[in-house]
């Protein structure tokens, strides 16, 4: 098993390595999040599918930041901000503050939120790749294939889900993105476990992989295929369940889809980046 386990931790299951940051950092994060929440409550902004898409770069920033934490490549002052689960809190606070600032302009707030996220993503991912180059461990082919294959598999699965009818298809691009995100998580995890020798930190995910490893199919298919099926199946069920809320209460429905996307895309991007710089 590789010494750096895979999987950006799922927030509803406590993985190995889960630990709150030191109290001063925790208080600072709590105050920042409270301030952002208060500001958004007062502004009461709209939230739709465009905003879900605009948060994608930020989800990737959090994932890349956690890779920098895992590899020891962060400046010491930033280390407590990108452990687990602090990476979620830090990224959420910065993204929320950015959204508040965007709402203060007369421009498209979702476009500004996405644009700043992309700007933040470039140096974060650059730092991860730079770590791989500096240490002679950059090997992006298999992780990159897993990332693309997972996205395509998720897209096909989501489109098939939408064939069930307009009641599900009302979730639109945001619903497809949620399924794609979990496809990315599933396939990158399978690549890491079956091809690159990584382990799994999240207990529930590890149980699925261990169960698949004991099946007669393990010798030919490996253990990751069942995890991929479970991820896609659960994502489809959740999107179908949230779709009525998207139709009746769009703001809350899209917010739920954003959360579903984050807990899939974050782990998937984290996996791909971590594997790309530590798998040699």
C-alpha cells in the first residue's frame, strides 16, 4: 500500500487523519464562516445552476490545497488551514467572501465568482505539479486518464438518468455535474487502488473496496469497479431525489446539488493530483 492514502475525506464519515486545526485557526475559520454566512443572509442572493458551476474551480482549489498539505509542500503558516476538514472550511470561507464581494458589483456575480476561482486554482495546482517536478515524482498519465474517464462515465450515466423523464432532467447541468463529480471520484479511486497501490482512508469506502477484493472477480477486475458503481448509483439516486426541490425551491435545490458535487469532485480531483505527484 502506498504510504500516502488516497481520498480527500468525505465530510460525513471520519477518515484516517481527520483532525481539527489548532484552536486559534479554528476560531479564525469559525469567525470567517460566520461573517460570510451573516453577509449572505443579509444580501439574500439568488443561487442557481450558474452558481453551482461557478463553484467548481473552488472545489478544485480545496482539493489541490489538501494535496499540498499531504505532501508537506505548504508554508508552515498555512498548514493548519488545509488539513481535514479544515480545507473545506478554508475554501468555503474564501469562496463565500469572494461571492459577497461579487454581489457588491453590478456585474454577473456567478461569472466573477468563477473567474476568481480559476485565478486561485492556477497557482494551487501549479504548486502541486511543481512539487512533483522538484521531487522527480511527476507521473500524470494514469491519474489523468482516470480523471477524464470518470468524467465521461459520469456524463453518460447522468444523461441516461435524465432519460427517465423531465422530473429528473429539471436538475439540468448542475445535476449532470453532480453525477460527473462522483464518476471522477469513483474512477480515480479505482485507478489509485488497483493500478497505483494507494489505500483508502474513508471507512465506508474502504469496506466497499475490501468486499470487492474478496470477490472472485478481483483477479481480473480488481476491487475498484464496485466502488465506481456504488458512487454512480448513489449520485443518481440523490440527484433524482433533489430534482423536485430544484423545481419547487430552486435556490435550495441548487444549493443541495452544489454540496453533492463538492463531496464528489473534491475527492476525485484530490485523488488525481495526489497520484500524479506521488505515485512514482
